[in-house]
C-alpha cells in the first residue's frame, strides 16, 4: 500500500515536471515574445484591466526593468505547466481514466501550444508572451476544476475557489465575466435539491454579486493607487461602441443630445470612413464581413475612438485626474444613445460572430474545416445523447456534467464575445481544450459502458 502511494506520488511529480519543461522549451527557444498589445500592459494603460498590469508592475518592482519580462515569461510557463498537470491528474482521478485517455487529456492541453506555435499565423506560444492569455488560460483551468467540485461534490470550497478564480480572471480580462455566469449556474445546480429553486437562485445571485463587487473594488483601488482616482478603467463602454461605430452612419448622430458628443461622434465616423473601417467596405458574404470586421475592430477603438476623445479633452485643457471618468462618460453616453438605430446592424454582426466563434473554437474558419466543425459538434452531441439514453446521469461521476459544463462555457463565451468584440482564436481557446477533453471523457465512458454490455 505504501509503495503504491509512493509510485502514484512519483508519477504525479513526473507529470508536473514534464509539463513545466514542455512550456519552458518555448521560452528557451523563442525568449520573451512582445506582441502589439504588450506595451499597453507594460505602461499600465488606463483602458486595460488591472490584473495583468499589476502582475508586471510587481515583477518590475522586484526584479528591475531589465529582467522583469524574462521573469514574467518563465513564471507564466511554470504556472502553465502546473495547471496542465493538475488539470490532467484531477480529471484522471475524477473519471477513473486509464493511461491512454489521461495522456489524451494532457496531449490536448499541450497541443494547443503546438497549434499556435506551428500552425497558426502568430507562430509563438502564448505562455512566453507578454499578454493576458499567458496567465488567464492557466487560471481558467483552475476555475473549471472548482466548478467541477461544485457540480460533482456540492463542495463549499469549490464555490469559494471558483469565485476567487472568477474575480482574478475578470480582473485580468473583462471577457472572463462569463466565469460568474458559470459559477451561478453551478451553484444553482448544486443547491436546488436541498434548498429549492428559489433559495438556490437567491443564494447564488448573492454570491455572484459579491464576486462582481470584489472585481469592481479591485479595479477602483488599483486606479486610486496608481492614478489617484477611485474609478474603474476606461474602455468598457467602447467595446460595444466599437461595434456600433462599425455599423453606424452620419444620420445616427441625430440621436445624440449633447452638441459636444455629437461633434465627437461625427469626427469618429468621418475618420472611420476615411480609413474604410465601416461595414459598407466589407466584402459580400458572412466570411467577408467577419474578416473585415476583425481587421477593423481594434483600429476603430485604438486609432479612432480613443484619439478623438483624447483630442477633445486636450482642446479644453482637461485635468489628468478627470480624464478617465470623462472618457467613460462620453463613450458610455454615445453608446447608449445610438444603440437603438444600430440594432439591425449589430444583430447581423452578432450572427456572423457566433458562426465564426463556433467554428474557431474547435478548428479554423475554412470551407472544408467548417464542415468538419459541424461534424465534431454533431459527434459531441451524439455522444452526450447516447450516454443519456444509457442513463449515465445516474452515476455519481458521470461525464455528462463535465460535457454540459464545457458546452455551456463554450456557448456563453461565444455569445458574450460576439456582443462586445469579434471571435478571434485567442478569445476562443479557453474552451477549445475543454471541448476535446470533455469529448474524450465521454468517449471513455461510452467505451466502458459498451464493453460492460450495459443497457
């Protein structure tokens, strides 16, 4: 018995070590990768969420400006290795996976890095780059483990740890607001039998509100500490505003009640038209629209909306301390006032984003791969329904809960992302591994049932 325990601990340690070395290889090979977004986090730009900026600031303070980026990349690779190993070992234990399927779970997680390094156009691993995904991808795995503990074990610790990871993730990337929705659904599922639906919903709502409040407090405290203003970061309104600007036209300026904001909107629209960032310049078909929109989105936000508002603030000599609240107010007001006339265009954009997101999560948008993506989803759903028919849900550790969580997370992420931005691969990769890993776990259970001859 003691020897078996030592062997298991040794095997677990080996998985952790191999996983860490796998990610460190890319740092050794490529060094620190600086991306177009990196500088905005390094200089703690006002429109960036506080989490990753603060992480870099801590390392810069501790290790100096010459070494901190290397320390950040190495630490990110180590965290990625630990997350991959812990996730693999946890799924292996929970679903009693054999060696082959455990290797498959591990391989899927590592395969995402190989995909980005050798297949995708970016040609580098996220984990040795200076961008939010370098931490967020790893932390997301810990969130999923907490959610599984809620779903399968009805664990209070699972609720606490999931809530903490949701706060951390949202403080790193606002896209991760979806985490709070997942925590809410998992908590309701865990409590409804014991507490009834109403209490389960109320308690879950309170927990999520506390988490959202914590995220807001972190954001405002960070800005107070570094900018002297107790306010959230700028740019949240401009996410939806960017979509609106893409589909808007000059006539919509009539909806703006403030002369100043109307002038700002017209200047934004004129510059976008001059650069051909508007929807009328997209090629025909959903793929042409998706491609043009993905190219235009960041340019609208960073090259047009932000400079125009900043130029207005400069022109009136606005104090530095007032700029962030002013930016949020201007962008937020314009966003609200042109929302209604933009709805038809936004809905078209949303539909294209959802289609793109569904494909990009599991493969890559391509005429042949689009069909294969549909086949993968049908296979996933087919496996799920087959296990339901076999009454797998009666088992304490059925794979169905994991599969449902993976699919809900996938769809929720696509919907949230489609409303606020476009579904490029790095926003979808959070759930790519989960989709294939949940599929593997379902396949393993299906093979076990078939082999056992269960009805």
